[in-house]
C-alpha cells in the first residue's frame, strides 16, 4: 500500500500548483526583448535581387517596458519608412504592432498591422495582417539580436507557398552623444 501511495504522489499533478499564465509569460518575454532592442541602430544590407540598402531604426520602450515605439527610416536612395507601436495584446496573447508605413518619395503612408508569430528573448517575427485593407502580399519582418550590440532584420514575402527574402539589414548600435 505504501508503494502505491508513493507512485500516486510521483505521478499525480501537484494540487494547488499554479500554472503559468501565458499572458504573464509573453509580457515578461516581450519586456526583455524590448529592453534588448532599445536604442538607435545604424543598418546596412541589401535587397535579395541586388542593390544596397541602408536604414536607421529606433526602439523607445515606454510604460515600464510594456510597449515600444518603433521607427524605421531608409536612407536615400531607399524610401521606406514606418512608425509603429508594439505591445502585448492581453486577449490574444501576442505582440501586436500597429502603425503607419509608406514612401518618403511621395510622403504617403498607410495603416499597417503585424502580429507576432514567433517570440523569444532575442527575436520576434511580425507577420502582416489586415488593417483597413489587406497587405499587398503576405509578408513578415523578423528582428533578431544575437548579441546586445547587434540587430538583424529580415523582410520576407510569401510566394508560391514559401517565404522569400525581400531585403535584410545588419545593424550596430548608434553611439549616443
């Protein structure tokens, strides 16, 4: 009987043990990621079909690290720009990015929405979703910080059922003066 009781104790889930709330987990993970990305970044890279690309990125955490304001501005001759806010949507729970993106050439912009499809302490993948009108194509941005002093960005488009690289950037922190 004692042996059966010991087996029951070892194989039965512990009563009263609180399960981790996924909202708390994603909040903590996104706050760590936002802190890691925080600051200004100078970036160089290129387009998958050839051609150089340079841009400046900035991440400004707010509300105790629970949100981040994001800005991406291409340097000439590039023209893309985006300003958005990233935060955890507690109902989903996942990171949501909502903002405006456009071209510096015509000073135009359109509403954009992205939802996290992957998140950990060093990277996030944000996939475009409908906001007002569908994106021109299913696309996603992945931001990865393998070291605290480096950041990588990949923009990919879904073509014929597979993700295809559109452009990428490798960034270093801009020294604040």
